[in-house]
């Protein structure tokens, strides 16, 4: 048994645009490399789950490592995939499964047989190399602002990761010039170049695991980038930093339009909104919403294991993506089809440098909880709607089974297996999480009021001793959204609001323990998860209220 995977031209080739060398998109012989390790269980070294890169770490035997797949997997090009797909017979594939190749897509089986031979490198363990630079803080050396990008690539890596890594190097050069001129950051700045990201987030995960206790005690935030291109500014991450990231984007210019990066992104979101309600919110909301983080880059261990507020930043959207993880990702492609004059590389360095310096030098750390509270309320509404939709679908399917709909509409010559009647589940008790979300909303309002009062009259009170105590609480605010037990079936992931989907990989699942229990129709587990998430939200609300009280203290 084996698995062949390929990138279909419908999403990643000539359907999207001209292919290399005439355009930016993947040609028929292009192969997208990638890891198929089961990282939604845990990333990093498969043999040391959650242990870190310590010399005396107890390693698992390879056969016992749960993230290493047990069947051979090989990526191929769509040129090689086409004759294999054309040999399949059986039913025509559902519409969503059909791609852009000039064939009829079938689901199989077929007469063709494939002889798969995979050669893997099972040589002894080899080291990976993280490069870490530190600028000690002058006032708060025990508060750390961390900036990172990986330096390893599947092949040539001009876009992924070099376009992101050079921005971090430029930020480091600029900070060095400021140091020579006499500037010193108030907080410690740590610049990181991670190794082994592509095979499994190795360098960043092992470092974050090894320094878990120190990072939990000292890390203010982690700012990540991965690759960069030409186009719109994008940011994802912790919603306590949503306002902060919007403010940074407002002060960086888009190099081709001369609009602010924020304004261009806002207008692009209006242009691509799918409904009048979405356009209305974009126009009226003070800040653009930022997506939550799942996995796929080096922020994973910092946010979802260590509980450190994190952002992922970069430009793109106007240069195509058809050379991702392939041999075509080289200097020629980048300088002909992407950021051809490197102006967006400069913009990324300005964005990352601005974010790091503002975090490092702020008297009061720029965490904000109004947007966070709004987002939590949105998640609760989504969960309730998902539960109700699941109930309705089960009721309707049961009714159609009783009416004989499936039997009557099935093709007798190519029959499918009919679904079975399911028990209609009980309604979930969302009251605990709804009440906890309300507590977060009230505490966020308290903090906003205290901040406005403290910031009045030139912000004189922001230099008081109580601000240092507030900052210590703010640093812990993301930690409160984690718990030591982690998520069901994957305790490495400790964040209760953000995680990659257990069944979907990179893509984020918000409030994952509840959402995935509903999706899998595990109703008892969903009720239990609601109580757990309500608990971390109540703890978060208490911390925010405590910070507000200290900030309001005369």
C-alpha cells in the first residue's frame, strides 16, 4: 500500500495562469515537496515529543513515533498524475473533487496497477542549526521580544524562506546601526533563524520546548515571517495583538501604490468580500479582523505549546504561487515573477522592525482586549450555529432515509452505500462558555476605560510603578488561554482557542476541542470541552480585570 499526492493545475497550474517559464505558475513536471508527518499531533523531532533538544532527552524508537506515517508517500507532478487518473474507472468524481486536467475524473477502481518504489534516507540523526542573536534590554531585560524566520528550504528556496529571512537580516542590521548610534531597547530583543522548518518545524519547536519554562516566564510576543512576495499585507495571530498589528500596518507604506499597507489591505478586503454585511463591517470596524493561526510555520510551538502571543506577517497575492516547495523556487523565478525589485522585502523589514521596536520600547505593552472579546463572542456564535446545523442535518438525513430518497435516487448499476439512521443528539449546554465570554467582554471594557484614563494628560501615569505590574500580567494573558492537559488526543497542543485541525492539518480550528467534538458528533466530549474552555476564559477575564485595576490605581 502507498499514497501518491500531486498538485492539480486547477489550483496550482495553468488554470490559474501562465506556467513557468512564461509565467509564475507550476509547469506540468513541477513537484511540490512537503512533509507528511502527522504534525497535528505534535511538530518537531518525531522521536522526542514535548521534550526539547536536551542532550539527555529520552528518544522514542522510530516504530513508536506517532507522527511518522506507516505507509510510503510520494509527491508527483500533475504531468505524471494524469495517466494514472485517466486509468481510473468507476463513478465520476463529485464536482468538488474534479481538477483542471483534460480528463474525466473518476473515483476508481481501475485496471491500471502502479509499482511504487520509495527510497528514503534513514541515516543516523543529523544536527540542525538555529542561529540566535540577542540584544539585551536596558530597562526590562527579563522581558523578551522574539522575531524569527526559518533559513532551510526544500530546494533553492528563493521565496520560501529566503525572501522572509533577508527581511529579518535587514531588521538586525538596522537595529545594529541604532545600537551604534546609542539607542538601546528597553526590553530584550531575540532574533532567530530557524533550521529544519520544512521537514517538521524542527529547529523552532525543539528550541521552544527546551526553553519552555524561561519562555513562559519572560516572552512578551513572537513575530514570525516565512516567505514574502508582491501584493497585499497579510497578518494572522493572537487577537490580543489585533489592534497592535493594525496600527503597525497603518504606518508602513505599500511600495507600489503609496497607500498605507493597512488601507490597501482594507480596500482589497472590500473588493473581495462575499456579502454586503461583510463589506459593511470592513467599512465600519476600526480595525481589520486578523485570521487565527493554525500551523505550518515556526510560530506553532510558541503560540500553541508555550502560550506566547504571536503574529505571522508577510506580503503577497499578486505574484502567483505555483512554484511553492519546488525546484522552480529560485532567484530567476523570484526576480521575474515576484518582488522583482525587492521593494516588498524592504516593506516586510519595515513592518517586522516596527513591530519589534514598538513591543520592545513600549511603556505599557500594546495588548488590547476589545477585539479579542469580540472575536471570542464570534467563536461562540459559530459553535452554536455549527451544533444546530449538525442537528438539522441528522434530522433531515434520517427523514430522507425513511422516505427512501437514497434508495430511489441511487444508480442501480453503480450503487453507493446508503447512510444509516443516526440518533438525534441532545442539545449542548453552551451556557458556561456564553457566560465566560460575557465576563471577557466586561473585563475588556474595564481595561479599555483604565487605559483611556491612564493615557489622558500626556500619559503621565503610564510611567508609574504599577505599569510594570500591569505588563507582567499582560505577558501572561496568552498563557491563561492554555492548560497543562492540552487538547483531547494531543496534549502537546495546549492553547484552547487556536490549533491546527486534527483532521485537516495546517488550517486553524478555533476553540478546537469543542468544534472538532461537534464535527465528529462526540457530544459528551463537546459538553466537557465547553466547560474546559469556559474555565480558561474566566481565568483570562480575571487577569484582564486585575490588569485594569492596577492600571487604574492612583
